[in-house]
C-alpha cells in the first residue's frame, strides 16, 4: 500500500513540474531576445555582479627539522622555484607545490 502512495506522489510531482514548465514557457514567450542596449544598461546598473572577488593563494613548505628548514630557505634565497622546493621537501599530506 505504501508503494502505491509513493507512485501517486511521484505522478503528482511530475504533473506539477509539467504545469510549471508550461506556465514558465508561456510567461517568457517573446522575451527571448535582448538588445545590446539592454545588456549594456544591465551591466552598467549592476557592476558588482560582474566583478570577481580578489583571490589569494597561500603556499607553504612543511619540514621536520631546522637544518632542512635552513637548506630550503637558502635555496629559496638563491632563486630556486618555490614549487620545486615544496615538491621536494614538503612532509605529510600537503600538496606537492605547497598550495593550501
């Protein structure tokens, strides 16, 4: 008996979805084309919607000993790429390039 109720509920949900789709189609009919001017106006009136938030990437190298730390710092100061050193020296479950 519970299966029958489940099936009836799914049929009702499907019917509602079909009605909603039909209603939306009817309401939106004729609104499919937007002029270039409307696009520009919307863009100018809503600048915050089109700005990407500032992104900051943080990377680190985790080592077990102070001598290893000094070695890494020396190599960094000599211009070795951070990603290469992170890949070689990072311990634990950290990404290979040191990105957090």
